[in-house]
């Protein structure tokens, strides 16, 4: 005879099987709802999120259960978790009734499958559907060098590298970039974990009014290969390894067989932070192997004209283009955010972004309230937030905007985000 536990688990498995059977469907529909307490715009966004979660449950679910026996008492817990759902989302219907806002969505999962099969690189750019372009404020900071001895011929590498990234990122019309190459985010430059810099990132973001901070470290600039090369008319007074002729006329001929570097790597990690929460958004390692005349006889400043004209510089140049593109594409996928810096007694709120950042009178921004400490006691994961309402922009200046809130009143330190109309 089937026990109550077995019956419940069987029912859940049967439901998951039925839901999972629709995973092959090209279009999945579901309806979500949310209370109107925080205002219509916030309720709409929450209802869409609820509908997407319901749609995800229809495409598959994972069942987890556990049993415990404590002091003679039996207990069982279980959970049903939705599978990830990707595809084009269309709002089919929306209405308000009984203090709730209802949204019905249709998710075309076939679009996601086709895009992945075609390897559509353009999808990574996350271009907003409404075409709005905001200028996100970004700060580039100091890069630590793991092995300074290997980079002794590249003076100013730590401060010059963020300058190169800042210059290339500034070409984007969606970024406003500040180079702070003399400022580091890690408490100790010998540290390798980007999460350790989250507290400093938030301070830099607050001081500069930035949404993002870029940092990282140079892992290696080591020579990886050498080759014997005969030379004439070179001084034997050198520290380079080799076999030198010291016979008659050696001071004139300078004959030798020297070990010359022929391959050298440039290996770096690039970190992208959300400056408002300190969360690590990107940690990507990039490397290139240069060949040729990759170790100049005399040290040259990193990123100087002499550096870029060398074989080493020419090999590294595309690496920085790739880094800038990766950073820009990652940022494009994240909603534009700003911070409430002051609230007047009458309720008008000032935020640290304005017309130069793309804001206009009439814009409605979602208002989020941070909920205390970092998630899981790990600052690098970010800070939990609660969607509390909306902020309607009533006045803009170049560097700031003024808005009035709908729903819960805004407070200094709250975060506002632009969510494209869906």
C-alpha cells in the first residue's frame, strides 16, 4: 500500500513529468500577478517576473526532498524548482483587478534554440528593444602585477594598463569613462580574489558617481622561449646568456652566440564590478603569445609609441580590443542604474545621473531598496534588494535628475533602474 509520503512524491513526479513534456513546445504561455502596493509600474514588473517563473515551471522542474528523524519525530521537506527558460518574451494581456496586476506572457523558446544553433554573436550585445541609449559611468583602476621582475622592462604597467582600457572604452557612446589608474581596489595587491575588493569598489563608486568599476591583475609577462643567435659588432658587456668571443679584435668585432628571447606571453585577468553593490560581474582571463623581437634592449614605458611599434606591443594590441569589447557587451546586458543621493522633505528625490547620461523628463525608473548586509556574508555577491515602487523624472540637469516616487517613499541610498517597456 502506498504511504502518504510516497503518494505525495509520486504526484510531484507526475506533475514534473507533465510539465517537462511541454519543454519541446516552441511557445509557452503563463500568467503572473503582483500586488499594486508599490505602484502600477513596479507591480507590472513583478507580475512579469512571476509569469516567467510560472512559464519556467511548465518547461521542467527539479524535485528535491529530505527526511529527518529527531527525538522520535519524523519530518519531511521538499521543493519544486523551475528550470531555466530562454526565449523571446511577448506580453499577451495585462490588466488590474482586486488590488492585483495581472500579466500573461508568451515565451517563444524556439527563438532561443535557433539563436544558439546559429551562434548569433549579436545577441550578446543586449541592445534594448526600445532603442534607448544610456551612458553608464565607469571607472578603470590600478592593475596589480603578479611577477614584477618579469615586467621590469615595462615601466608604468600597473597604471598604464587601465589607461589603455579607459581610452578604448571611451570610444563607446554608451559609456562615460574615468581613468583612476593610481587607485587599487584590493586591500593587498598580492591578493588574487576579486571579491576581496568589493568594499573599496563601493567607495570608489560612491565617490565618483559610477555604476561600474574595472580592475584586474597582470598574471604573467614572462619569456617562454629563447633561441641561439650569432651576432657581430655587439658589445660583450651584457648580462644576456651566451657564448662570447674574447680573442683578438674582440672589442671591435664583438662576436658571440647569444640566447635571444623569441616568445613572450601577456596574461591578464579583467574584473568588472557593479559599483553600487560591489558584486563581481565579470572575471575573465585573457592571454596572448607574442613572437619576434619581444624584449627590447632598453626598457620602454608601457603603452608608449615605442612599445606599440614593437613585436610585443603589436601582439598585445588586439587583446585590449577584445577586453574592451567584452566589457562593453557585458555592461550592455545590465539595466542602467543610478543612486538616490538626497530626498527633500516634500518627497522630491535627487539622483546622481542626468541628461548627459540619457535621462529625460517623463522617464519612469524602478525604485529598489537595499536590504542590509551582503548576500551570504560575501560582499562580492551583491546586496539583496526589494522592488519598492517607481520614480518619475520631473526635471533633468546635465549631471543630476529630480523625481517623485510612486509606492514607498524614496530614501537616500536607494537605487533606481531603467527597465525597457516589454
